[in-house]
C-alpha cells in the first residue's frame, strides 16, 4: 500500500529499474500491482481547495 506521492514515485522508479535490468525484450507478459491510498491525497487536495475558497473550488471538495 502506497500512502504518499514521494513513495509512489520511488515505487515507479524501482519498477522501471527492474524492467530495464531484467533484460526482457518482450514486456507484454509482465504484470504488477501497486495500491495507492488515495484518501490521503484527497485530504490534502480538499485543504488546498478550502484555501482557494472560490465557489468552484469548494464545490470540488470530496470529489
């Protein structure tokens, strides 16, 4: 489970490094799953929208 954007970036970098070092020429059979915990990002974005304070921004909270 990934809880932050910096960790997500680190996971993506590690995944791509692994693909590059695997030496596989056909990546069509490679599968993976990375679960990103979106509610943490939603909370941060909602606070940013509240700070903006326009009716349009406030209408986007929780979406």
